């Protein structure tokens, strides 16, 4: 499918404010967008990638962002490799996406899994002069890999149009905005923030997996970040850092996990001048909504609206979404349907209606079965996290020969909570009583364990596994 240069990300970037006044700041290098408009991160090899399926596999987020900007409208297909993609999955990705070329910031082909790709082009944050005019000739497919799946990753096909629909419907240019995100831009949540910055006329501070949370907050604050996003787990870890006060955002956004009332209240208390918003999106369905009223869940009035930009349904207890933001299809498994016959995507996220508001209770596949009774870990975590001495928690199953499973919880305390000198046992019992007061017996954890930290995956979500 053909398109003019005006439909490309690079052209949109040029039209959204003065590129020379805007920047992408990485952990180790930075560029002004004006330099990228005038030059190239791919040197003189851009034309070799025209019309081809290109795998972008870089160590650094900045170089990935530069390649995306330059190759939209030039490549036929862009496949974004997340940094945690297992080596054993690379041959499947290469074959399913018909990858013909590799773009990387390494000096050579990264590993044997990519050695079969015929063309290798190095991308660099050192912008080189561009000899010829650059034009777009393709409606490029953007292929994102989903997280949290077992087996081969799902490969979801978007275009710039589906990815940017939520931004174009209500976005206004704001060149003074400095965006940042804890997310990696090679996944849907981070890519949305990259596009918000580029298409909204602002700048962006990129994070790095190698950078401690405190150092990232200091760097983001040094660049004057005004808008910043992450998962609730990202934010819980950030609020535990002494550097949390180094940013003074105007806008804080949460997505990717359930935003319970505790984290919303903590953020409101810590950043009283900021707008606190939690959004729901999925790689397949796109951005569904953003809620800014300070309350967990979302108004029931959003469900069932006809002819809305985003249509929501609740069927079988799960949220379903239809909009122009929905991905086009899956790659690699033609028989697997992304949406139903009416175009609705089943997100697999379960919701319950209470008092005119839907609340997320967990994933359909994450239920703990306690003697035939169902327990959503996230529901129990929301109760535990309301305890004033708790910063974050993870609820999981422990095998039990009688009931099949028991609910147990690992808990991280707030900074300053006294867990020394015999207080641990007292705090565990205090949290258990807090659960008994709010939950039916089968949902109350059989044990509480105080831990120093909880594992968070590269996606920003809690690492969940049963014992």
C-alpha cells in the first residue's frame, strides 16, 4: 500500500513544533530532533531497507527510536524486538515476519539466531549528514511482540494510524511538554509515550534497563520532566526511592497493571500538583480509556456506548474492546483470530461491577483455586496494599494437598516501617487481620511474608509464579 511522505512519522514529527527545540535524551547519548530531520542515524544505507521487512534489535532505546522514526514509510514492515526476547524465539520471529534485514546498534550481527538475515545495517546516535532527499512510499506495518505468553511470542500487527489514533483524537500541540516513561518503547505502553512526545510537539527522556530507578529519576528531573508514565509496580518502586522527590511532574500516568486505590492515593499525596491518570490498553486492542477522577476502576457509563470512538462490552466477566486502535492481525499463526466476528477484542481482563463502577479483579488465566473457590490475586493485593505500612505486595498460590492451593502473600513495607526487633511477626498478623476484615475467609492469605523487594519484569509488571 502506497502513501505520501506526509503520512510518515518523520513528517509528523517535523510538523509538530520546531524539531530543533526538541530532543530525545537517552541514558548515554542524546539528539535533537532537528538533527534527525536533517540527517540520518543509518548513514547512507537507508535505501537498502526500502520495501523490506526489518527487524530492529538494539541494546539501547534511543537507537531503536531513531530507527523507527527513519524507517516508517520506508520499510514494508518493522519488527520491534524487546530487549528480553529469548534467543530461542528469534528464529520463529524472523521466519514468521519474513525478516529480510536487521538494524542494530551493535558492531556485528548480535547472535546466531539472526545470522540468516541477509542485510545488516548499523544504527548510531551519531547523526550523519544525509545526501539525498528522504521520502515515504509504504504504509509500514509495525509488529509488536506481546508479553506474558508461554511458548512462541504473539506478533501483533499495527500501523502508525492504529497506534496514533488515541493521540490524534484530542491531542493538542504542547511543545513545552517533556515526557518520560519507565516503560521500554519497544513494547506497546512505551511506544505510546514515544508517539505522544513526538506527535504532541514535546521531548522525551528515555529510561534504561541498566540504570537504577533513583538515577533515572534524577536524570528525568534534570531535564524538567512534566509528564511521566509507568506501571503501578514501577511507581511503587519509584516511591520507595529517595530520589522520588527529584521530579515534580504535572501529569502522572499508570497503565499495564491494575491501579488500585492505594497507589493512586500514594501518588496523589506525593505529587499533589500532578494530574493522576490511570489508563487501560492492550497490545491487541489499543488504548481503551483513561480515568482521571482519582478512583480505581472506571465508570460503568463507558460500557455499551454505541458509535463511540472506543466501544466497550463486558461478556463472561471480561472486558472487550472495539475501535480504530485495534491491531490488524497476528503474524505467525494465521488461524488465530485477534477479534471476534463483530470486531471486539477479548482482553482477558476480568471486571466486576460495584456501585456504578467497574473494577478490574485480575486476568482470566491467573485465578487461584482454593477448594473449588476462585481467588483473583490482584483483588487480595488491592486490600493488602491499602494497609498504611505496605508499599507493594504479590499474592500467589501455594500447593496444598487438601484444598489444591492456598493463598499466600509476599509484602514489601513502606520506607520507615519498623520491621526490626521482633516487629515482623506483629506486622504480619496486623496485615492478616486487615485482610480478614475485608475479605471472605477463602481469600485471606494463609501466610504473610515480609520481603525486601519483589521482582518486576522488563515489562514493568510483577513477576508472578506459584510455589
